[in-house]
C-alpha cells in the first residue's frame, strides 16, 4: 500500500463528528510562508491532497509531508482521498531536486517523504525515491529523512534500491487488521505483502534503520484483531507505531464504523507499548507522520541509538 498517510481526510462540513474531532483553523506565522514555498516549487503535500485535519497545526509548526512521484495514485483504497490516475510511466525528473530545495530553504531538521503508488512504473518509483533521498543528503546533510513508502509491488529489488539510499526511518502503513484488509485497501495491496516488506527491510537495511507503521481505528476491527496486528508488526521487526481514527473523506468513501474515544486510544497505546513497540503515537487526530520527529527521537533513545 502506498503512502497512506492519506488515510481518511476530514469531510469539510464536519457534521456528525464527536466533539474531540475538529479541524483547527490556520494559525501561526509560518503557515502562509510554507504554502508559498510549496507552491513556488510545485510540490504536493499529503496534508493538502488528503485533507488532513492536522494541516494547520503541522504547517504552523514548520512540518509537512511531501509527496513524491506526483499527486495522483494508480490505486484506489476505499478510505483514501487521493485521486486515482494511470500516468503511463510519466515521471517528472525535476521532482527530487525540487524536494531537496524545499528542505534546504525550509531548513528542516526532519522531513517526511511519502509516495503515491506507481504501479505503472517497473520499479514502482523506487529509483526516484532513492534519488530524492540522495538529493536531500547533498542539499542538507544534517536533515533526518523518514520515507513512507508503498509496497513497491512486493518487488525485493525495488525495496533494495530504496534501502540503498539509507533513509533514517522506513515507514509503510499496514492500515488495518488482517480481516478488513481486502475491503479497505486496494486489491493490489496485501496484509502479508506489507509484513514481508518489513521483514526484508529489517534483513537488508542498514544497521540502525528504524521501521514504522500505522493503523487506522474505527473501521470495524475487533480488539483481538488489533492485538494480532500489533504482534504481526512486532514479529516483522517494526519499532514505531501510530494509531489514528479513520475519517471518511467524502460520502463516496468507506463509512466510519465508530469513533474511538481518546481514552480508548490511550489504552491501545499502552497495549502497543506492552507488545514491544519502542515508540507509539495514538489519538483520534494522529496520522502516520504526526509529530514524526519527536516519535523518532524518543524511539532512538529507547533503542539506544
Ligand atoms: S489510494 Fe491507497 S495506495 Fe494510493 S495513495 Fe491512497 S492509500 Fe496510498
């Protein structure tokens, strides 16, 4: 599954949402500055494409998740607001340099890069992802890079290409529990394929590579299924986990099964830590890149690095 930070955006009217789920209005001095920078460099963000409810907070704090390989995806997950399109192998070769320039101008200490799925490319876009990490290393060597990737079609060579670029964090979202995966994710994605990606990354990645995943709650999963997903991710070597509420981006998307109260998220965070994750972020508004830097740093400390 691709870059599924894009899970559930916030439907603009906000009707029927519990009081703990609200989009915050834009605030802070950096918000217009960030928007101008991204527009100037023609860069897409998951924040905008996926109508993320945290956009205002993150942009005001000088953080955004940049989208690679365009802003349209070859897949159609039932929860995702990203437009589906088949670009027939077209890639903008200037994108890696533009992304690196944004990181340099923005003086980011930590950047999250994500991708749309590109099943139209033989390597799923792996070469472009790797080139982007390399360009960032050249432009801003101290910046930490979190790469949130799709499953690259299950291609081990494509994954090796990405790993060779040595991101600090390799993230891939499992999205949901095993039983719901076929209904929630595009048919080309798969629960076991995602776990295999982590196993391979753990074996082939550089020492110290941090692996991260994310699950949505409120899709109809049961507690035993969630516990099983935690155990599966840990067995596959995943260190960091985020848990957030699924929100329906539009009436055309999969309905929300239920809204999970904040206190229940706290309990699930404790269970995830008990399952062995080194870092967990959980809450109704948490998305896979939310406060990514602080989660990484706390996990690094826990992992002794
Ligand atoms: S449709 Fe699926 S694969 Fe494509 S960006 Fe959305 S979540 Fe990722």
